[in-house]
């Protein structure tokens, strides 16, 4: 129990202390007019109050990952707490902050355009396709998951297929309408449900006599699956997630001062880390040990059943229903903006104005046709490919942030260190994963280390060259 409370305190200290270091390194300047002010269009560039932007950002990024991912990650035991805390503070918070603030500095550009600015046109073109694929996968994952949860709360006539169609209809509206007309109005309500869920479940565990084990580095996974790199991919959104970088530009188009960035982008990542920590702790404490958690998940259909059982047991039928609605709100409010972000990413690439509704329809309809087809694919298969591509996306964005800092003669290590770590995670995972090369760890680990060191050396070489070019250009201008 002590470790759980210390983890909460550490996350809060990360926000109040480390986020200021990150903010200072970026150089947030409230005198610079934001895209929401300069480029207001009534559709995507819309000034909104800071509290509302924070709530939208939190709900955008807090999909099934900090709940389903944290429960799956809890199978490794309390070591998961360490990754959630350290990942959120030193990797996820940095990633989310820079993906948002670099977008602010570049007219609210989508993440491929931002990456291309600092890593070159090759990465820009790669990211255009890669990020759209990730976003569609996210949208699909965040349709089937909540549809199953809603089916469990409603009469049999309202089955999973019924809710898939309902959620699809909502996603289409959320993708097409101006951001302040639907998303800006209903997200505060979803936020209340999310807060009730988090407080209710944590309170039920703490005051219900359950034992939250202390942090240990021991691998407690019932199948003895290796912690490295599997746990670092399984727990994504609760520690670091590349998906977040696709969402941050949406709010970069709505903030009215650069000084809001620390609270909105870094702060929402810390809030998500707290949510993930609560569910990881609750999953272990409720079932007593990781073996029983794994057995119950296997026998009853996975994390959705765990969420339902814990919520109903701790909070009763009404409180449990509210908590489950809070869980449902997370993926739905990420799925809708996933498709919206995919539309904007394609629009940025094509330089296709999104003011006219017909222009939005031309991009939206094909996205949803592809998404609907993918709902017919096995959920677990989609999730595995999303998990790896998600962390790879985070890795690329962190390298772009490190390059920005290097060019501007700032401490680039605050981004380069987590970028190096996530490179090792992503490379090693695809080498050992069933959906990857299926190599033995004795081969994959050394190869992962060699590739990661090579990427770091390449970054340092290119960064040195760009710094020199910047000095030369400055000298010529002077």
C-alpha cells in the first residue's frame, strides 16, 4: 500500500517539478499568438477555455490503454507501478508536451508535418502513412472495446453489433462537426464519469480492506513472459503512447497561450498515469495475486470482465454502472478524435481546406469504410499490431523533439534519453513478438542493443551537423 501512495506522490511531483524543466527547455512564450488566435476558422482552429481543453486532451488520450493495458500489465506484478510512474514523468509527459507545443509553434500542424520539420522529408512521408494507419487502428480498437462493455450493461437486444453501429454514427458526427459543437460540449460530462470511476475504484480498494502489494522488481507473470520488452509495450497509454502525439495537435489548435501547454499536455499525461496506476493496483489487489488475475481473465473474456467485476463489487450496481460508463467514455472519446485526427493529417498532406462540409466528407467517408471493415478482424490481432506501432510512433516523435532541442541549443537529453529507451523497446519487441520476427531473446536482445546504439550515434552525428549549419546561417544573416 505504501508503494501505491508513494507512486501517486511521485507522479504529482513529476508534474510540479519536472514539467517546469521541460517547459523551460522548450521556451514557452505567452507573447506569441497561438494558431487558435491567428488562424481561427470555426471548425478546427477554435479558441477554448483552458479547463475545457485539458478535459478534452485527457479524454482524447485516455482510451482503453490506461485501463485495459494497465490490467494486462499488472500480470507482471507491482513492477508495473515503476514503469507507469517513471514512464509518465520522463517519457510520456515529455512526448505529449513536445508533440503539442511543436504543433503550436508550427500553425497547429499534424504530427507528420512536425516530425518532417526536424527529421527530414523522408520521415515526413513515412509518418503521413504510418500515423494514419495507427489512427485507424485506434479508432477500430476503440469501437469494439466499448461496444462489448455497453452490451454487458444493456438488454440482450442491444448486443455488441448494435453498439458498434451506434458508436460509428457518433464517430462520424464527431469527425465532421466543428470541435466546439459536439466534442467541446459533451466531454465535460464524460470527464465527470471518468473522475467518478477513478475515485470510486481507488477508494473501494483502499478502504475495502484489500492489500496492494509493495513494488518489487520480481517477474510475477504467471506464464513468466519477460518483462523486457513486453511489459513496456503492454502498458502504453499509462506511461507513453505515440497515439497521444496524433491527438495533441487537435488541442494545439485551440489553446490561447503557450503558457497553457504545460498544464494541458504534460498535465493530462500525469492524470492518465494516475488512472493507469489505480487500475493496475486494483487488478492485483482485488484478485489477490497475478495468478488468480490471469486465471479469471482467461476464463471470463479478458479485461472487460475485470473492469465490470471490480466496479460492481466495489461500488454496487449503480456506482458500478457509473464507473463502467467512465471506462466506456475513455475509448469512445479517443476513438472519435482518432478519426478526426486522421482526417486532419490527410488534409494537411493534401493542403485540402476543411472549412466546407463537402471537403470533410470526401476524407471522412473512406476512413470509416476502412474502419468498418477492420471491425470484422479479431480484436486481439488488431491490438497487438497497434501496440507495437504505437510505441514506434512515440519513439520517432521523441527523436524529433530531441532534434528541435539540439538545433535550439537546449538540453536535448531530456528527449534523447527516453527516445533511446523507446527505440530499444520498439526494436526488441518486433524481433521477439509473435507478430514480428519471433526471434529468441538471446538473439533479439543483443541486436536490439546494437541497433539502438546505432540510432543514438546517428542522431548525435546529424544533430552536430544541424547545429553547425544553424551557426553558419546565423553568421551569414548577421
